[in-house]
C-alpha cells in the first residue's frame, strides 16, 4: 500500500486526521504484529503490544523530529514496548545485557575435516533440500521454519524476522533495533544458520521416510 510522504502523514496525524491514521494501521499493523510476536509467547500479547504502540504513536507524534523515517520511528516504539513486555513475561535479563548468542561456531565443527589435504572441508555433505516442485512438503516446511524461529535467541529472532520475513534492509534493521551494522550481520548469519540446520535435519528425516 502506497502511503503519502512522511511530512504529509505527520501533519495529518498532528491535525487529528483519522483517515491518515487508518492508512497507517492498514499498511503496517500486520508486520508490527509479526515482529511483536518474536518477543512474546502469545498472539494476544503481541496484539496488546501493537495496540500500546499505536497509542504511544498518537501521544508522541508532536515530538517526532524526522531524524528517521516515520515507519522506523513507529517500529522503534514497537520494539521498546515489546522488550518491556517480553522481560516481564519471561523474567529474563534486559536486551542490552544479553551475551553469548553472537559467539561460537554457526556449524558444528565436527562436521569438517580438521587435518590432512581436506582440512576445512565437509566430512559428509549436507542433505539436499527438496526441489520447489515438491509442493507436498511446503506446508510442513513452513511449520518447521516457524518452530526453528521460536527457538532462536530474542535478538536473532527479531533480526531475521525483519530481514527475511518483512524484507527490511540492513540499515533499516539497525535503525529499528538500534544495533550496529556488524552486530546485525552476525545476528542474521547465526539465525539463518540455525534455521538452515533445523531444516536440513527435517529434510534428511523426510528423505529417509520417503525411501522406506
């Protein structure tokens, strides 16, 4: 959905234009709900986060200074709201204190040769993924991806949701999550590696069941 330029939207929101607000709701709420869901355990909690975000947007629109796009500003409010909900819900440490998820190998080192002429090469090649024509696996594959995303650390889950599900650029993700470009690359790489490993295991099992 094409929206008016930010300056026009902001002016209309400040004037209390309900039609402008409805345009934003229609255009952004679905993606906001998906992102909020990466921080909390239930759809209901995610919906509450989105509702609180929109209230905060209306209350804070007079303070919008245009240093980022309007959408980035809205999503940043969403992320901050979602982090507060997630911390309360799971009684975990704050986002800024999370460590460890950016460290260590992304693939089990035992899968590679460690010496000899083939050092660094696969001991056994990963199982082949099914071709796009195998549509009977499509629904189950989506479920496997969703399950893998649920098991990711919070920051990795947020980054991969924004990049690979919502289609945001790396710069936009850095602005929304307030992380460095290097950190964004590491989080995305690790998230993708984890999801691929989960799918590889599923496809290997599916292939064995097909052959038996």
